[in-house]
């Protein structure tokens, strides 16, 4: 067993207290508008989310950091590209928790550097970068780090959809099985993206995320 495998499982476990259970990242708007209402419609939404938001934002940011991209610059680019306020705040809140947890259980000089940038106001502390810093410090290969991060995000969103739509537990597992193919396709796309592709997310998703900020009744923070 590689030395990083158990650490990676802990880092991506749904029980890791980053607050992911409080965020829909936009799908609650689709529920309110009755566009997402069952297993099939949520599965379609999740596929689009993985192919767009996770691929061109979080996933590409992880790859660029692994390839030696400047941490502070990538953090600023993520802040600028995450246009919906709630989604930007969600990334920072979950990133902050991940930095805090990582400092206790997976400390490294690279992680301390990122924490110092955040503490001194030179960075916001976004979730994908916090994850990438910890994973790279643990020696996790890029492909495995991307697969773990993307699928962990899909898992959190599916668990939230099971509660919100609601879906049955078995239906949630069927959605996640389908997400295996979506994650694999996303990893292949991420490998061929240019740095200028960061933040190229579909406007419809961003509009739905912005509408959530003023939704009358909601279960989630984003």
C-alpha cells in the first residue's frame, strides 16, 4: 500500500468536517424551479456540474498548482473567476476548514505557507488549492488527487441531493456509479486545458447560483 492512500481516504471522506453538507453549489435553485426533481434530472445536473464547474475551475486549479503554478496568483484567479458570491464564500469556508484540519493531521511547509498567506490577507484560502497543497505534500500523484477530489465533491453533492429532493439512498448510489465516467472524462479534459481556461464555466450554472442568494426558502448556504 502506498503511504498516502489512507491519508487520501481520510482527506476525502464525507465525514471530514469541512461543512460540505451545508452547500448545494447551485442545484437547490434547480430544485426550486422544478428542473431537478428525481434521480435522472439530478444525475444530469451532476454530470454537467462535473464537466463544467469542477473541470474548468477546481480541477484545473489543482493541476496548475501541481505543475508549479504560483499559489498566491492561483488563489487570486479563483477569487476572480468564482462570480457567484455564495459559491466564492463556500470555497473559502471549506478551504479554511481544510487548512485548519490539515495543519493538525497533515502538516507540511507548503501548507504552512498557504496558511500564512491567508492569515496575512494575501490569499483567500480556496478549497481546491488547500486540497492540492495537502495532497501534493503527501506525495499523491496528480491523477489520483484529481480523481479523489472530483469524486469526493460529487459524493457530497449527491448526499445533499438525497436529503433535498429527496432521493432514495440506492438512487444516490446509482447516480454516483454514473459519476465514475463523468470524473474520468473530466480528468482527461483537465489534462489538455490551458491556464487561460480557468473559470470558463457555463453562464446558466452561474446564474442559478446567483439566484440562490435571494431564494425565499432554502436548505443550503449555496
